[in-house]
C-alpha cells in the first residue's frame, strides 16, 4: 500500500463518482419537471441508476475489505492479531540526550517540565523518554 497522495487514479474515481451523482440528480430533476413528457420513464431510470452507482461502488469496497482482503493486523473474523517481538502493543523509545552544540535541542524552558530529570512525552501508545547526560 504505497502513498496515495497525488495518485491520478484516486482523483479520477472521485471525479467519476461526483459526475454520476450530479448527472443522476439532473435526470431526477428533469423527471420532476417534465413529468408529462413521453421520456419521463427514461429520466427516472437514468437518474436512479446514476445515483446508485456510487452506492454500489462503496458497497463492493466494503465487501472486499471485510471478507476478501482483511486489513493488515487483523484476522478474517475481525479479531486483532497478537503482537509479536517486532510489533509490541506499547513501544517505549529511549532518546539520547541532545548535543550541547545544537541550539534547537535542549532544556530551553520550552515545555516538557523543568529541570533535573528526563522528559516524558506521550504519543498515543508510544512513550518517549529523553535521557540527560
């Protein structure tokens, strides 16, 4: 699963879904406005079909993700796979003390709790511990 930012296929699919929905809405409006026309049945069928296409697309994606290809780290029935040695549920990362010559790092009083000990920062399940010295 690579990076999808800037992928033309994603924008193409979004554009197709938007176009189907907009065209379906236009046909349904034409069905309401021109109800005495001989093509009113065509307007209804075309409008409902075009509005239904995005719903079918998302339903097929849902079925694919749930039953055919489960998400990474889950088994087929929705249970989370147990953690391994390489993938712990809570990671503790130890960061070495900042270099004294680096002006961007250091105490600087900019948050993280004052003097003596190390600084603990939480990011969800990851705890970062900064050691002094």
